[in-house]
C-alpha cells in the first residue's frame, strides 16, 4: 500500500522539479549528500574510543625536568592568626 513504485517516484520527482526548479535540484542534492557524509563522519568519530589521556599526561610529566623543591616558609613571612570575635 505504501510502497515506492516507479509511478510514485516519478510523481515525486516531478513535484520536486516544479517546487524547486531545474537549477536548484543539483544544489539541494549536493548539500544533502554533504550533510549525510558529515553525519556519518561524526558517528564514526563518536564510536572510536577516546585517547588514553592519562598515558599522554604521564609521558608529558616524565619529559619535564625536575622542579626544585619549594623553599620552607619562615615564621616572619607567615600570615598573622585571625582575631576571634567571640570567646
């Protein structure tokens, strides 16, 4: 009942030709094909496993030179203790 026979396909093409015109149909087909390709590409990118970021981070840290240890804080540089408002 709802099958796409040759008569229905021909009728659909004639209606599209009347609605959009002969110049616009190739442009519409091109943009539709481009959209489908981009959609398939995004699906295949989503299906790929994400890269191992921990491994990349470890190799990045291993290639860095050793940082000198932080200098100890002296007592005169320390911030004063805040005053207590209520005892």
